[in-house]
């Protein structure tokens, strides 16, 4: 399993949600958006690496 970095504010939001039990629509939206941005970046990087390895074979 690889490590991924997330922005500090997303980490704080996730801690507030899961550890502190804070629940509100703004926090939920920030977490969803932050995770979606990160997931998209991971997917783009994975796709790029696949294409690159296919071209070098």
C-alpha cells in the first residue's frame, strides 16, 4: 500500500468529523470535496503510470 498526502485542513476536518464527532453540512461538503479531489489526482497518476509503462514495453 502506498502513502498519500492530504492537505492539512482536510486532515483536521476528518479528525473533527471522526474523533470529535462534529457533524454539519459545511464540514461534510469540505470532506467530500477534498477526498474527491485527492481521489481524482490518485486516479490520474495511476492512469499516467499505466500509459507510460505500456509505451516503454
